[in-house]
């Protein structure tokens, strides 16, 4: 048994601290490896289908892992209010991934012991539980939230991980999301993504005079707040790699231009001033650079901006529309869409603008490419025969798989682990202006578990944050 | 000929839609008046005889006159090619701008909803630039025209159907 810090531990900068003790467990790692091979096999199977039948929308099937998540207990050993909240948040997170099944606590044979006592596994194996999460949570005399947890592998009857810490009670949801991430990581081998946020465009008003505001929320829809008033049209927000800044398109003074918004201070800054319109911003992986499009005289090219000096370098030079650029996670390449070949298709190039190569050759038009944080695939929007699709392809354009379809689906954004995509779907509008509902959805990249993300009003242009620091 | 009439009808429907869209508080009376205005513009373009009733705000009068010239040109799907009809509308705009040397315009480029947001922003810019370039070629000083793209953000016609999409693929001139 080895103790040590887990990778994303203990950085609750604003609200508290959570430190972790991790335990290595070979048998579980092997189990996970097997599960993973199974997932990959499913992925390949659907891939083969996609190739034989181009417009097959992948719908993977995954057997969710049953876990028992007990309400966290107070000092007296009975579930506390904060403990119930934490258990519920963790359960909701894990279930939302589609990879877990949370066993109803009504089925529990006996209440779980405190996290520092080994559980009686005989009470858990009959429920089919693979994992058991128990914990304690209470507010101490100083009003601080004290949390401890332990995750057990019920099958091998061994401890997987445990940890704890204290936090401002306002950080309760984040603490719970972090614990959910630890459970997710132990059982899937992937990095978690629950301690993340979404920035998006909230929409209201009639279709021809839509009011659009930047809005911000946790990935599960909680802690929602608006970042702009709606006086100016705003579009396409994107997080910086530290999630502390948002680049977006702002029509302030009817001059569409890329702006930066500081999430903490709320301060906004116009990024440069150009003869034409600047738009389609995305940060480079180290946060020092940003790529965007500049449109002038009917041509749209891609430029890179050094943020410290706001100096720009032109990367593409063609009379065509070159837009929606996205860096590879190592910053060495850029994928973008261009109509230089006559219709909208995807191209890659080195980040200095050399080595341009068309990668999409399927039927229809391709747009909004976004490089996966894992680096191996690219998500995109495809338009074909009056329908829109969200899909993924390898970085050389092979292995296209379509995951979601609709009258209008657009703007995929990656969860930081590269396992889940979020996008928006818009319903058709009638002549009288009825319909047009626009909502955020997310889907597992194997094409299953499509779920609506609940927002207070209509929503579009989502951007998923990196894991919070 | 049949095609031309159809375009004209479409443009009129569009004018009505634009007027409604640009009215800040679209009161019922406001939109009715604007429909009436575009109705007169049909009359003027065919019979060339109109009388403007009372001399109101000169800026408003000029706006009305400009509306009669035709403020909007339409484009094919994913195209920024000016049709013959669009060129004639722009010819009249150029003549108007030459007759009113103090007038400046904002040329808004738009796209239908059947494209992705960022590409449509670029496409709207390309359409506005195509209309601007034509006006400049007809002798209008480029400094008097500002172009702006709205992509698919400001449709003139509401509805997810070919008729609405057609009207939304446009470049729209407004007096500044």
C-alpha cells in the first residue's frame, strides 16, 4: 500500500482546502483496464458501423458500474444535513456520466460505519455494489465544513482511496464534485470532470431581436449567474486554460470585436482594434496566445495574438473564409474550417500556418472543429441534407463517427477529460415565431447518454472549463 | 419576368419585416405605417409618382426616401454573388448617395440559420463587402459606408423554412 497525493488534490483556492490520501491498488487497476478494453471494443464496433453506413449515429451501450453512496454522517454517526447534500451531489454527478448507477439507499442492509472503520462487506455484496463510498461531514464550532471520505472496492474488499479536508461551507458543492471526480477516476481510469464550470450564451426575447447574455454555472447547472447585461449582443465565449478569463465576441457600439472578461473582477478588455471584425477566439494551451479570425473586405483569415503585447501574426492568407480555429492540446497544430475548396471543410496546419492539409472528405459541409484535450480526435459540426450533426473524427480525418443529430445542433465543446461533449440544439421556428427552443446537451463520446443540461432560459454556445484549480 | 416579380414581392415582404425588426418598441401603429410605406414604394417604382405628405424631420424624410430606393439585396445559399436584381437596387442606392452627399450608410450583412455561427459571421461580412464594393465601383466614396456582419443573429423573417431563409440571406443598407 502506498500513500501519496492524488493528481488534482487540495486546491480549493477560493473556498477551502481538500487534501487527499491515495492508495494504489493493482487488482483494481487490472479490473479497470479490463473495463476499459471493453469500452474501447464498443467504440471500435460502432466505428466500423459508421464506416459502412456514413450517417449512422453511434449509440453505444455501456453497463453502468453500481456504487453505493451513503449519506455522509455527522459527529454523532447519523447522517447530517450537509452530509446528505454531499452524497446527493456525488450521486447525481456519477449517474449523469452514464457510467455509474447509484444504489438506492432504501436498499441498504445496514447503515454504513464511519469512514475510518472498515465496512462489513457482507452488507454490500448482496446489493451488487462494486464500490462503496462512505464519509463524514459536519460544521465545526468555527462554522467550517469538515469532510472525510473513504472509497472501498466491495469486490476485492480493499480501500481504493480516502481523504478529507475543511472548507468554507460555501464550497460544499465543489468539495462534493471533487470527491465525485475521485470516485470517477478510480473506477474509469479517466480524469474526472465534475469540478468544472460552463460558460454559455443565455437567450431570451423574440427570434429576430434575441437578447443574448453571457452566463456561467457549474457543470451540473448550479451556481448560475449572468456575466453581461444583455445590452450588447455577445457570442461564442471560450475559457482560458486556467478558467480565469473568458474570450468572447461582443457587439459593443455595434463594432463586433473579441473581448476578454476577467471572471474574478468582472473587468472586460477589448482585444486589439482592427479595420474589420475580429471573432472566433480560442486560447492556446498555455494561455499566452489566442487564435481568432479577422474579416476584412470579404475575406476572413486566421490570426494568432500574443496576449501580453497584443501583437498579431497572420496564419492563413486566402480569399476564402478561414474560421473557427482550435489548437491541438500541445499547441503544435491548429484545426479550422475553410471554404477554400468550394465548400466548408476541415483543415489542419502547423501553428505557424505551414503545412495546410484538408482532413474532412465526407459528404456535406463541416464546421466548428474542436481538438480533443486528449489530442487524438476532433469534434465537429456537420451539415448534410438539411440536417445538422455532431461528430468526431481522427486528426487525419479518418474514422468519422456521428454522435448526435437534429434540425440544428452546433458548437461542440469538450469536457477536460475528452470523454464527454456538450453542444446546443435548436428546434425549428414556425412562421409565427413559435418554437425555436434552444438548449444545451451533453453526450458520451461513444454516442450514448445524451442528456439535456438544464438552464434557466434558452442556451447556446457552451464552453466547458478545464478542471478548476 | 416571372422571377423578377417574385423577387420584388419578396423584397416588399422583407421591408415590412425589417421595419418591424428595427422599431424599438414595435407598437401596432408603428408596424402598420411601415407596411404602408413599403406599399407606396411598389407604387413609386412602377408608376414613379408619389407625394410625400407633410415635411417632418428631414432625417426621417431622407430615411423614407432611402427606403423607397430599396435597402435590401438578397443572396443565394452560401453565396455572396450579386444578382442582376441586387445590382439594380444598389444602382439606385448609389444614385441616392450621390444626390445626398452628406448621407452615410451602415451596410449589414446577414445569413440564414442553416449554417454555423462563426462561418455565418464571415459570410455576412462577405455579403456586406460585396454590396459595398459594388457601391464604391459606382462612385460612392468608401468612407461613407461602414459594413458590419450580424451572421444569423438578426433575421429579417422569422421561421424555419425556405421562404424565411431566403429573405434572411441579405445585405441591408441603413442610413447612419
